[in-house]
């Protein structure tokens, strides 16, 4: 099942997405499926309707937990070893934008890069869960771009500014429930040219292990998001680019890139 968050001009609402690619229809829901039981209102909105805009499928109330260097070939492309245990960082929820929202290149960086990732959305309060039980705590999956100011990541030493700036966490186009995260294609294209392409089976630490490991550090709350790391092929984004991240079984997340100064 696919769940979208959208607006037709008023407050954000949620909907179940049905139909084939190019002919999707949003079946509007009452309430917020991340936190409350919901039902269909009967209203239907075609995805292509004028004035219909998809939003980030979730705005985490507490945190986005990123995982660094979780694909060996990506760790190597920057001359790093694969860590012995997951390398964690946080992004604030103010970094989140939705499909088609612009990634705004920050003034303090001259080297902003895309990172295509599978994102895990937590569905239940989760603390010290085992890998075997971890997927029962997942609500669903979406597509993420862990946009990173690579020059600042190097010079700052820690990653808050490099990975936490406004617009650095595009999420979308919707949540997919009931997906097996084990072996999905993950790719990034810039202006139509493929830059990253790998499979989640190439991850050093898989999704159940990551949820378990992270839940030993933090209590995970419904709506929290885990970014599972990016494959090799990260590259620079420039003003005017269009960056698409695709995860098999979920869809395509597109964002234009702008520099405002
Ligand atoms: Mg990343």
C-alpha cells in the first residue's frame, strides 16, 4: 500500500495512492496514518490534478537518523574504510522538503552532492528491539536524498552543518508499506544521466540490523526516519540541475537545484 501526503491549497492531508504509473488516484484519508487510525473519506483526487501537490510523506517529530558509509564502494570512493559498526549522524526535521521542492545550495558550500538512499519510517515506539523483531516496528519506506555539503563535511570534522542545512533532506514521493527492503535497486540521476546505481543487498549493515542498533542508542518514535546510506557515485549538484532519486518498488523523488545568491 502507498500513502501520500498532499495539499490542494489548504492544510496537508493524507491519501492512499492507487492506480498504475501515470494514472494514479489519491483516495483521501481522515487523520494522520502515522499516528492515528484512518479511513477513506470517499474523496478522490487524480495525481495529475491542477493544484494538487505532493508533500514530504512524513515530517519527523523527533529525528532523522543517518547512516554513513554503509556501502563499501561509497566508503572507498572517499578513501574511507567500512566502519566496524554503523556510523550515525542526525539531521533536523527542518531539513525535510518534499517532491519537486527546490534544494537550495547553501552560501557556505561550493561542493554540494546528492546521496540516493532508501529511507525507513518508524511506526511504533522502538527501544532495544532485536534485528529479528525490527521490521515489525517499521511503518514503511520512502525515497531520500541525503544532500551533503562535501567540502564542509571535510573541514568541519563533524557533520551537522554539512548534512543538516535547510532543504538537505528531500523525502518522497510517498510511503510504501509491506515492502521487503532486502534487495531493492537504488539510483540517482542528474539531468537524466545516471550517477548512482546499486542494490540495498550491497549494504554493509541491513535494515533490520540498523533499526536494532539505532534503537539501542535512541528511542525511536513513530514518524522518525532512518537514512540507510548511499552507494558509490555521489557527485556535485549545480544551480539549474534536476536530481532524481529512485528506489525500486517505491518511485522517483525529483528536486530542482537552486543557488539563491
Ligand atoms: Mg548519506
